[in-house]
């Protein structure tokens, strides 16, 4: 792969080197002091006029009295130009919109720049291109919240003047290398992208399998087609067997695990639909996942210890020092547009053992108030309380209230039937989302677990709590149950708050093995792919 990448850019190097030298040659006033001053003045004026709309860019050049970092005659300036062109040639490998940076236009400007004004315009063009590329690679091409309202992320943009200052003071190639996320996930996604591009260029995974269902013991041409497809995907060693044997059954089970399906070894309709998914579709998922990973390229990192909830995978995990410490199944928001769980990051500060459930206003007015209007005794398991928390009598009825005028709240006290179960985990946020226990345990056996109003239900909340408490309690399990047995609502602070990341990945990796793929349950990745394509990101075919 490295050789291929080097090959794609090596042809540009002689031209770039020549241009870098030519840029400093042939200056019309090189030997005349007054001409040189005029040229410097024209350069500074051109820079000043071109950066007036960019505060970061303006601050950087003002601080250095408009001295160049790209178009000067020094070796350092030349090295920056070379490093930028090299980096731009790699944009496609990172699934960035290469045309957005247009190295060829920059090369043409380098050829043409002779006067002070032209060099000033080139100086700014190089800085603007670098910043555009740096921001895209470092923290994402898209502004996701403007595309999908359920994505509540502020991109971790680094200040423009700080990026340029690094470039001016450090090895430019090291700065370029440092832009992309340093996470193992990003590196593995990029590798998977390049490998899948190569596979697509060399025939993909072959023809789809024309069968609704195949199972162990069967044989014939459709089983052969399934065999060939699994071999091309890397799930089955090359074989001439035309029988759905134990090796194929094991391959199907591994495929099912890697696609979030029930691992029964039978290629039923759901499994067959995933097997027949085109590699180009999977490539889109990987590209979107790379973009999403850039959104989480935080200066402080994701956290030495952090919680991940992948909404498409229906699992919540605790990660310590980059390693999986704990994992449990989860239930997330329903696919109805107003119940989908949003994507955002925040910090878990405490848990509440024996929690009360304070019913969200939307559920009160949309679900419970219509029942109360016709029957004041409805939903008896909930208390109706006023603004001071006092229980309101149901005797006068509620028929006089509308959704807008209903003045009360509703609360379910702690207990075995409480909607939040025995514990909730709080990372206070304006979206009113948290993790919690649930009495509805039967939902965790489903493949697709989109049943909540937006909060995240955990299958093993007690073990989740023990893991969180282990860093601050000698006997986390004993401590938890002593509090639980009091049946009193109790807040337990986390001595070390834990970052929580609610993410949405239809493609993600593991340290070893195949890329994992999941269904786009909210349709978000399809929308994001289209936005990336509109921005200029293209599906490439590996060429070697």
C-alpha cells in the first residue's frame, strides 16, 4: 500500500521541486533596492487584502509582520510547499474531497507568480488550502448538525493561527502527518478502505447469491455461489466443495457475528441480505465512519477511561487505556423521528441508585394526558405532582387541561416496576439522555433494539455500575447492594468523572479480524454519504 501511495505522488516531485526553485528566480527587481522594496510592499498589501475575512489567518500574518512561510526563498519555505503538495496527494486515501484543495491550481499559480502582488496572492492561497485541508482531515469535512438534527456535535476545530504557527516552527511533514486522528480505529478504517478499493477494482465479491435461504446439508449451484462469495469476502478458505458443510456453517456464523445477526449458521433471509450487500455499499459505510471518527478527534482525546454507546450496534462499553473493559447490550431510541437517540458527547458525573422516574414533558402531554382527561384514575403507577413536588389529588379530574396548559409533572417512585429499574447513570445534558436499568428485559434478545423514547437501557446495569465503582470502592458490588437495599433514592458521585460518547457507526473495526458492519437503523449514514459525495468525496477503485 505504501509503495502504491508513493507511486501516485512521485511523478509530481520533480515538477514541484523545479517550481519551488523557479518561484524564487527571475525576480524583476532582484538587484534594485527600490524595486525590491516595491515588491515587498506589494506582497504585504496583497496578503493583507486577501486575509481580511479570516480572523485566524489575519492574526497569524499580523503577528509576523506579513512575512511569508510559503513563498520565500529559504529551504524552510520550499520544504513547506513540498510537504503540502505531498499531503494533498494523499487526500483521497483519507476519503477527503481532493478537488476541494486542487493541487494542480496551486502548481499553476506557482508557475505564474512573479510580481510581489502575485506572490502575495499565492502565499494566501497556500495558507488557505493548508487550513482547509487541515480542518477537514483533523476534524471533519461536514458540519453534521446542519445536515442531521440528531447529531449534536461541535467539531473540534483547531484555531487557524495555531495550525499555521506549528507549520512555521516545526517540521512541516511531521505537522502534516499529525493532522489525521491518531486512534487505532481511524488507522484500521483507512486500511480497510484501501483494501476494499483494491477488491472492488479486481472484481469485488462476485455475483450475488440467488437464494432466500440456505442451510447446512444442502448442495448445488446456489451453495457454490454462497461458497464463492464467502471466499471472496475472506470468511472461507478456498474450497471446491459444493455442499453446505461444517466449514461453511462456521464461516456463516462468523459472518453473522460480524454483522450483528443471530449466529445460528443458517443463511436465512436476513443473513442473505447482508451477504449480498455490494462492496461499494460497504465502502460508503467505511468512508462515513472515517468522517465520524474525525468528529471525535478531540485535543484531549476520548478519555483514558470512557464509555462508548454505538447506537447501531446496541451495545454500551467501558474502555480503559484503549482496551475493552466491559460490554453490555443496550436498547436505544425508537426509529420514529421524535424518539431517536441523539449523538453527542458529555461527562458522566454520578449514578442514582433506586431512582425515581420523572416523566419527560413530551410523554406526559402526548401519551398520558389523553388518558387522564378521560379517566383521572389512569396510570396509577405514576404520581401527579405540582411544581413543589407535592402529590396532586386526582379527584377533580383533568379534562379542563390541554397539552399547553397542563401545569403538573409526573413521577414514578423507586420500586421494582420503576421504568428506570434500580439504577441510572447520569451525564447531565440538555437532551435529557442517560443510561439506565429497565424491567423490560425481554427486549434485549432482539437483533434490532430500537424501543426507547431516546434514553439508553442497559442489559447488565449492575455489572456496569460495579465496573465504574471499582476505581473508588474496595468492594464495589457490596457497596452497590448496601445502597440498593436501603430502597432510598441515593446519588453516588463518581470520584473520577467519565466521558461518554454516543456514537453511530455502521462500520467499525476490531484489533483483529474483519470489519464489523451494522444496519443504518436511523438512515443517518445514507444522508451523510450523500452530503460527502456532494462535497466531492468519491468512491475510488484501487489501481494496483
